[in-house]
């Protein structure tokens, strides 16, 4: 089968990203553009259009309009996902050789740019849920404990990244966190890849957007948490801690010289769509339907975990002795495609389309899964074996340049990693180059790997000393 034929494949339910649910919830103007004029829209950077970097043209006008509307200094459309804009943001916060503070649930794109640009990551651990096996949202006291930590006393921190909300929808109250970092004079980048739509519905009892909380930089993934096409993203810039010209230079450094005009139009339309009164009402209805789905399923004893994002359904398969990977295969076989299997859970994304007849369908599938599994496992989440603050022994960029050898995970104990171990989704590294591999890490990696067949290679590159 060709790729293009596969792309036409129908599933009963597409409960994965992108959140436009296979075109059904695309912004109306984009939908029209794709339906009426295949390929007509594929234009180069004509003077009337310009590019996200130019100070003329329709793209510049749209960016300026949104910046004004949301009271930020500036904003940029991105066509290489939130990944691309996160990377440009990191480059604009830290110079080569400088340090940035990263949570352990940081996205892999940030690690990659640290490697490319020789920026030194300092990791801080997060609280962990013994129920879901997932990281919990960071609290102000926890962050303060980190910023006050002695290990950081003599290090100049160029910036900090906060991931909010998490992939599954857990969210912190972001404003106090941003204010705390600013009190320590540390610029803040919030990876809000999973929370773009929070910006538009302030009266829907959703978490506050980091854009409103005046974080220095905020990155949105418009295909994950708005209704844009895959690869579309947005970077919002606030305040004077980071110079606008520096950000523009760093975006320019990484961006293609031929940004796809359809993706750029998608950036504009997905944001504009949420500013239209009628559309907004429609999306608020989706949010309230999603809340109803959650309540109803819980009342029918389907084990869901509550998060702060109503559009995520997190099924706690582990509470019934079923790991998320086994559950994922079962749902997939039945045409219901989830987004994120993990050891204890399976996460589904409702997206922005109306989910008709969802509750019965979901409850029935859950019950058939339960009855189809005869031997249940005793599942206990394994806490990641990280210290509160850890600095890689060798800079990740250096570790990748040195001579390395591939060894079995068990033989890697005591050695320094020259590898990134990072299952996707969720794209959170379990080990990065430059870190010394302790026995607890290996035990944890092996236990994680045993859950999903393709999750981990049981080999790792380590430095030859
Ligand atoms: C927290 C987080 N940030 C950033 C990204 C990257 O987003 P994109 O796929 O738009 O590049 C992801 C992708 O999974 C993510 O989960």
C-alpha cells in the first residue's frame, strides 16, 4: 500500500493528534482552501505574503494583530512544530556553555538543541503519582525548593523551562511559578504545547494560559491543542528579559527558507477561529461535552483519572492489572485509536469535533477488554530514580562527539551514556548523553521496556573511557 492510500484509511474513532479529528474540526477557511483548490495555495514567499521573519506582508500583519490582541511584545508562526520554536526559544535564552534548568518531563527537542548548541541542562525532578505512574504538576513550594538548592548557588542560570500542562493534561497554576522564577531573575519559557486553547476560554474553568501569566516565552503546538495542521506552532514573547531581535535571529537560524504557505495559513486560521464568537461557543460546547463524558464514564465505573484538560481521557488500565500498551492494542484492533499508552494508563484525545455516541461505545469496549484478559498483572508504578537536581557529568554535546560503544543495558552500569533513550510518544527522555548510568536507572529502564514491545532497545551507547 502506498503512503497516500494509507492516509485515506478510516478508523471508527481517531482519538489522537492532530486534534482537528481528521479534518472535521479544521478552521472553516482552511477547510475550504483544502477542498476547493488542491495545490493552488502552494505559494513561495511572494512580497504580499512575506514570511514569519519579515516586517512586511500578510504574515507579519497577522502576527502583529495577534500580538496586540493578546498584549504580548511579539509572536511568530512556526512550521516545524512546537519542537522548532522550543529550540529557537532555548537558543535565545542561553548561549553556548551556559546552563538552563529543565524538568525531568522535558520534551526531547530541548535536549537536542542543548546538544547542538552546547548548552548545559540541569535537571530537576518532579513529584510522582503512585496511582497513575505519571509526573504530577509542579507546585510553587517544590519549585522554590529547587531554586533555593545549594547545588545551584554558584551557577548562573540563563533560563528555565516549565512544561505546562503535561501531555495527559495535568496543569499547575502557572502565574505564581512564573513570578517565582522572575523573583530569582530567571527568564521562563513555558512549553504549553498541550494547552494552546486555554488562552481563548478564560471563563471555562480551564487552567490559565502562560501567555496571560506573562511568561517570557510560551510555545504552543497548534496541531495538538488547537485545530491546526500538523507541524503548526506559535511562539509568544513577553517583557524585556529576552530581546526580540535575538529571538528573531534564532528562529531564522533554524527555520526552513521555504515555509509552507498552507501551514502558515493554518497558523493564522486556527488562532482566528477561536477569536470568532460562534466558533468559540462551539468549542466551549465541546469542552462541556467532554466534561460530561468524563462524569458519565466515571459514574459507570470506568476507571478514569481526572486531569485539568477536559479533552484528554486518561484510562487507568493499571488499576485493573492491565498495562496501557496491552489496552492500546485492544482498542486499536477495535478501530479506536488512542494517543498515548503508558505503563498504567492509556490516554485518548477527544479533539475539537463532537464525539457522538461516545459513552456507550467506550464503556462497552472497556468491559470487553476486561473480560478478554484472563490473567491480570500486578502493576505498580515505578518511581523514576532521579535525584532532586542532577547535572550531567559531561556536557551532552561533548558526550555525543566522543568515542562510544554499544553495550547491553545491564553492562552500562557505572558508565556514561552517549545515547538518548526516548520513547515517542510522549517524547520524554529517560536517559540523555553525559549522564552516568546507575543501577537504579537500568532497573527502571528495563522495567519500562518490558511493558511495551517496541518501547526500548535493550542496548545503549556508552562512552569509551
Ligand atoms: C510537552 C511537549 N512539548 C513539545 C512537543 C513537540 O511538539 P510538536 O510535535 O508540535 O513539535 C511535544 C510533542 O509531543 C510535547 O509533548
